C-alpha cells in the first residue's frame, strides 16, 4: 500500500472526494501536481534540479471548494501549508506586509510539523521525566537551602534589583525518606492510571514570549528579524506559576521535557528542507491584484505582482531560522475573476501559473451531496451537536432536497456564494431547535419538507427579505 508521500493521483482524488463534492478537473490537476513532486524526488540530482513545480491557478466563484481542495491536499500528505490573501500585501516601500512574509509563515508551519515528529520520537522518555517532575511537586521532599555568601563580592549590592540575565540558582538539597519514596511511587501509579486527572496542582512553567504586531516589527520581518524575540532575549528566562489540573500539568511538562530532549537547530534545518521541497502556499483573491480589478485606492497592485514574481520563479528568502529557496514550493493561486481575467496579470506572472483550472458552479444535486455525503457534512455536524442535548434529529431525503433547492435558488437570485449559503440556511432552519433543545430533555425529531417550508420558505419568496437573511 502506498504511503502518503507516494500516493497515486487516483488515490489522492479518492481522499479529496471524502470532503469535497464535484470539481473533478480541479482535483485531478492538484493530484497530478502532487504526484509530480514524488516523481521528481526519484530522479538523479542533476535532473531533479531542473524540474520545478507546475503552479496552479484556480478560477471560480466563492464557496465552490478552491481553498478546501488546497487545504485538504496539504493535510493528506502532511505538508506545510499556509493560506494568504493577495490583497493583504503591499509593494516594497509601503507600510504593510511584504510578500516574502508568506514564505516565512510557511517555515513556521513546517517547524510545527517537524517538532511534532521529533517530539513523538522522544515521547516515552519525556513522559517519564514529566511524571517524575509532577510527582515531586505533589509529594515534595524535605529541602534545605544553601545560602550563597555575599562577602566575597563587595560590589554585588550595587547591582541588586538589576537584571543582568545571569541565572544564579540557589542550590538546594532534598532529603527523601522511606515514607516519601513510597508515597511518590503510589502517586506515580495514580497519575499513569488517570486517577488524579482532575486534581488541581500548581506548577512553574517557562513564560511564553508574546509576539509584537507593531509597524516596526512588520518592517524588520523583511530582514528575517523578529523584534519580539530580540527583546525577549534581553529579558530573563522567567517562570510563571499556573494552577492547572494534573492532566493539563502532565501535558505541559511533557512538552517542556520534549524540548529538552530534541536538538532545536536540527528541527529548524529539517523544517526549512521540508518547507522548500514539500511546502504549499495558497494565494487567495489573486484576481484582486490585477490592474483591471474593481478595487480602488489600493497601493500599486501591479507592484505586488512584480514582488510575488521572483518568489514564484525561485529565489532565496531570509528567515530567522536560516535561508530558504522557493524554487520547489508549490504555489496555488485562486480568484473569482468576475471583473478581470487571468490575462490581466503581468505576462511574466501568468507564465508562472501554467495549469489553469476552472471550477464549476454548484448544482442542486451538488448541494444534496454536500449536505449528506462528505465525512464533515453539514447535516452530520448539526445532528451531532444537537445530540449532546439528548435529542435525536433525522432529516428526510425530501427535506434535504428542499434545502438544496433553496440554496441553489437564493444563490442565483442574489449573490452566488456557493456552498457557504447552506450554512446560513441551516442555521436559520434549526435556530428554534438549537434554542429549545437543552430544555427538551430527550426526544426524537424529524425534519421534513413541510418543516423546511414552514421555517424558511416565506423568506425565500420575499426576494428583498432573502437578500438580508439568507
């Protein structure tokens, strides 16, 4: 059986079908693009360097599955994935996000993946260490402090209160008698059995640095500098106390112990390698940066295109973890292109997205399938949520068809927002039930076609009303 790294295009499409209805051509194109990455890695190094990803441009209205296809694709192959909006970027020299920031965000996503992989390898040892730490907190020994003498340093008093970022821990000795040892062994067993999961305990953990989203930090990120991290290095590595349950404490301490057992520099190196060879960057609202888009008052949309071009072509971007090459990152751009067309992009950028996929408008039959077939189907979600109040909800097929018909009709009579229309309609349909369910204790409820008509048909008939409510 194929692993996620070398799945065939047919297998990739089959996985996407579990979550996304229709759009066969788009699924086929992204599956081929993904398989080509595996094919490239099987070649000798000389040929491998010559082959770059064939980037995709998805064209279609909102709500038809463009973003979901890209996101699920990354999930299937466990690849670093980020979604950015082209309209958030500004040309170099203006205040705002520079286009290179999307590559830095991709590296951050890759670090999360690699950290999980590395932490899983040391989990058993990390858990053992964490349990030992937790046991010592729950059953402390008898401690004696060794006070440090100040006589040897007459100038030390001059620096009291000043933080020189020098850690001088007070030496402690712990005396453990037989009773404490037996208690600790008993507590250790209870922790492993989950008997103390809900007991509260106070632990000391490392203080997490908070990122600074200031204009100054936004400018420095172009050089791969994180101002918040730079300032954080000047502060002492403080610890803060937190009152948490034993279960939460164990998770926190396992995380801390895992970080001690792995080499952070190795993680950064592997993350950069993963990002530049397997990363996927999804650029939404690509049509909004054409010179003929309807948006006005925005800073140099053509300038943003020219800034994106070298990244898509292949260049080196500096990050705080090291430099990354963008030559083999897969870029997937998408846009509705209602007021413009792909040929309105600058010619050089058009050539960097050779695969064009036009996604279809959703039909009534598609809406029926969206409501019922995917693993995360909306109807399944609402049934599961209401079941938490001991209410079993069932939808008749006629009710599902009626909901699909309403969604299709409203989309064509107002704005076409694709499958997102179903969220609005279902929320309005089940509003009273969601409100009353906690007071109904137990029961079975069947949603029929007549119930759908009673709740929302009158809104659909009033075109002015449906514009505001549905």
